[in-house]
């Protein structure tokens, strides 16, 4: 079990991101998430720079395209030496298998590959009435997670409240990466279905993704260490 805290570096540019990472003491290298905002703004060099500083990186770009395009794009991301990447499970099994192929390096190693099942911003109502998916949200999540398992992926991104369902469906070794984390004494911001780091541990999350509770804290390093203490 490699339980760990991943900090969502939702910053607009290289300077604010590096200034944030500079606050950590020498040798303390948190696992970080780089999302679309920073990647599209700062380009792949920001990944190389943060990697060179010794951080593990979850590159959260949520690929979703035809299998051939995803295979080739994943080969490019794999060459950046990131540690975790993701796709939308809605791309279906063939696309997810192509992602695994593209990610796998000549020596057989590859970053962890995680699928987004349903975005936590998608309501049950939108699932049925806009996406025209008949089964319930939980059935859909369980099916998309088992498709990801079948395609050879390592796990899914999901709400911590869904982690138990995913583990029950796909087995204890199938990873759950869970955002929507808040300290018991803090504001929820725009997150709806939230849990504390300690509760996420009890439910069985493998990695928690934490943004504003750390990045917007008066003392981000202390907030990070509090997360680690509660969760790891
Ligand atoms: O600031 P906060 O802790 O809410 O940040 C959570 C991070 O996890 C953000 O980068 C957000 O985009 C991401 N995320 C999420 N819910 C998902 C998938 C990703 O909050 N279902």
C-alpha cells in the first residue's frame, strides 16, 4: 500500500507554482498534480522542471479521443517521466488499452494509469437526462471502473465516498485516487461530497488529491503535513 497525499497545483503559471514548492523544506518533495490550466499555460517544460526538483507528478489531462490518438499522445506523456496520468473511461475499453500501450516504455515500465469514471460535477439528473445513461450513477461508476480494470489500468479517480464501491467491484489492489478532501474544521468551497483525510483513509482511498486546503492555507507546509499525518 503506497498511500500518499497529492497536492493539486492549480496555479496559473510557472512562477507561482515554483514559489509554492519553494516553501517546502529542503528534501521534502510532495507528490504533486499538474492539471490542464498549468500544463496548457506553462507547457511541458513545467513538468520537466518539477520532475528535476525531485517531485512525483500526477499529470491530470484526462485524455479522451480515438485509440490511435490516445496511444500516441500517451507515448509523449510517458517520455516526460511522469508518475501518474489519466483518461476518461467513457473512451471505452479499446481506448484505455491503447493508452496502456502508448504509455509502456521500451524497458516495460510505465506511469500509473487511472480512469475518470464519471466527473463528480455530473449530477444523477444530467447522467440520465443529458447523457441519456439509464443505469444509476453508482452502477455506471462500477461498470466504468471494471472496464478500466479489464483494459489493464491501475485504478480510478473517484469521490472518496465511492472508493468502497470501486474496491468491492474491482478488488482491493485497484487504486482509488480521491479529490474532494477537506479538514473537519474548514470550508467546503465548491466541493459537495467531501470527506476528511482521516475518513478517506478509513474508506480505503490510496491517494487523496488536495488543492485549496493546502494551497490557500496561511501555512501550506503545515496544512500538507496535517494531511499526511491524518491520511498516511
Ligand atoms: O481545491 P480542491 O481540493 O477542491 O482541489 C481538488 C482538485 O481535484 C482540483 O484540481 C480538481 O480539479 C480535482 N478534481 C476534483 N474532482 C474530480 C476530479 C478532479 O476536485 N472529480
